[in-house]
C-alpha cells in the first residue's frame, strides 16, 4: 500500500463523484493533457475514460511514478521529476490542458514559476485547472482593497483570467488535510499589459508588499527615487498602502521601471 509522504505535501483525491466532476470541467476528447501530482492515479483514470489524445503526468515520488508506469502501461507518459525542474514548454508541441492537485507546500511556487516563464507569443497551455489550499486560492483571486490581496494576486492576474470553480472539503482526500481546498480555472488573456521582463513585476510587488502595513512612500522612493513625474502620471497617492493599488497600477509601475532602467 502506498503511503502519503508529508514531506511532499501528498493528499490523494479519493472522492469518486468529485473526481468525475473535475474530469468533466472541460471537453478533453482528442486533447493533450498534463496532470501534475497524479499520486495513485485516481484522477488519471477518470481522464483516460474521456479519450484524450495524450496524457503526460509529472510525479516526483519514485514509488508513485513506478506504480503509474505499471498501472497504465502504454496509456500515458510518466515524467518522474520535480515539477519545479521541468520545462513544460518542451513536453508537447500542442497546447496542454493542465490538471493539478498541487502539493500545498509548493503550490504558489509552481504557479509563480509558470507565470514568470510565460512567453508573450506562445503560451504552452490552453487552460489550467488547479487545486490549492483555500487560503492560497482566496489570495490568488483577491482584488485590491482587501486583506488577502497581494503579490500572488497581481502576478497571477497579469496574463491570466481566473475564476473559482468550487471549494473542496477535507474528507475528499486521503489522508485528510486539516484545511479546505479550492479548485481554480485559469485561461490566458488575449490582451494584457506589456512587460519586458516578468521578474521586474515580481520585484516591484515584492518591494511594495514587504511594507504591507505601511504607506507606499518608502517602497516607491526606494525604487523610483522620489520621481514626481511618474506619481503625477499614474495619479498615485503615497499615503495609500500596497493593497490599495489595483492590478493596473502595478503593471504600469513596472512599465515605468523598465523605461527608467532600459
């Protein structure tokens, strides 16, 4: 019997009704699928029944990877590696529909990695259907002026449209986590703010939200050296706090930063 490893953040999805509900979110017949963290293959089984063109799975756990290879011989491509070390762009020439019960301990790290590596012209996926700890999901979909709004909200919403599909109770997993989960649906935006280097957006948001409870005067001056021209152009009030600036303002600040440093 396979035991879940706490060190890898493993909680296996076992509720059959929920598994089928997730597998039916999109029509996947003749589509190429990537599943992150398939575990014992419960969702994998449901996906295969819907006749996709090809399924790739990324599984770090050696024991689980071998189990999947034996259980689904010839039906899928098992990539036995850490998802943080995999270059998803070379997995398939076709756009992938991605399903993932992400390990809670690295879920935001995975999402940020994908966001920072997004190509402006050729995004490697058509949709992401990802499970997060509910608290993390709430931060991802949060809007400005809320206590949960922060760096991950701004980064995720730059190039992606995001909506919550539903929340998931702990009894749908084995072993049961202590918290609720949420399933989020991501699709690439057709129009977004042009930023030359996404890591500049990461830098801007990191510096601003390092001072979350304080006014933005200090982080603004740290980055822009008190440049009043940018303040007036973007109509920014330095007496506000980081969570009071909307997505658009952070994207425009990043553009101004790139104009100054290019």
